[in-house]
């Protein structure tokens, strides 16, 4: 189960990297994300949730992270993007910058997850 958790975590990192690049482009063009960007956000959230679920199963089976902060960072990773999305106002550039900040922060949290795992 630990291997599944790691594979899903790697997929989440890849999805966040794509989201950050997409956010940079949207911020530079001052455009809304559109339908495909919304889908990418769902993929990011679902990939993080799936990695967390696999980690919870591994935890229940006796595997423990190297640092207890891993559990806190995991919780932050799950809620970070939905919280960022809740602050959107409809202004294209502002929303793009907000999502860029949220995705970049999420990337930092995922980095810390790998460091504490």
C-alpha cells in the first residue's frame, strides 16, 4: 500500500506542476481558466485525496511517516486548493493570480510532504 501511496503522490505532484504552469499562462494573459482548467483543478484535488486515502490505509496497516508533520501537511494539501477557489471573484487576472498563489503554495506543501514522509 505504501507503493500505491507514493505513486499517487507523484501523480499529484505532476498535476500540480501542470496547474502552476497553466496558472502562469492565465495570469499573463489575464484570462479565465475555462472548462478545461476547472477539470484540471478537479484532477489535482482528486489525486491528492487519492494519495491521502492510500496513505490513511497504509497508516492503518502500521506504516508511519518519518515525521508527524506529514499528517498535518497532508490535511493542508487536501483543503488548500478548494479554499483558494472559494476566494475567486470573477475578475480574470485576480482569479488567475489567486489560483497561481494557491497552486504554488500547494506545490510547496507537497514538497514538505515528501520531506517529512
